[in-house]
C-alpha cells in the first residue's frame, strides 16, 4: 500500500496490478496493462475525465449529466466534461476502471 496526499497531481505506469485511490482531489495520468483502477474523488473540480479500456469495463459515477460512454465489442470508454481545473486520464489494457465522486 502506498499513501499519497489527496491534493498531489499523480502519474503512474503499471504493468500488472490493482490501484485504489481514495479522497483524491487533483490531476491523474495513469496507464495499467492488466488490472483494475478505482478512483474516488472528493469534488467535481474536473475539466475532463477520460477512461479507456481495451478489454473490460469503464465507468464514471456521481458526476453531472456530462458523462458519455461508448462500448465496443470488447472495449469500453467513458468521458466527462466539466468546468473544473483538473483532469483524469486512465488507460487500462485488460481490466476495469471506475471513477466515482463521493
């Protein structure tokens, strides 16, 4: 387990693994080859959220109505556009990614 401050901008590149971020409140750029990513943000101060999964599931929850999803045969992506200052960009090759405003 790694603990980082909630207001720290973060970039990660992981081959295989599961990532869980709680009470996150900044920009995030992450790539995961195989695994799952769960991010709980503590406000909706986001300009954009982009989630892409090659094989698996992508979900954005508890944000305003500006959420779009597009499911392919085995791929999934989700997008959010808002008026905030931060951005989240997560790519997962095989697995799942979820971003939830708590």
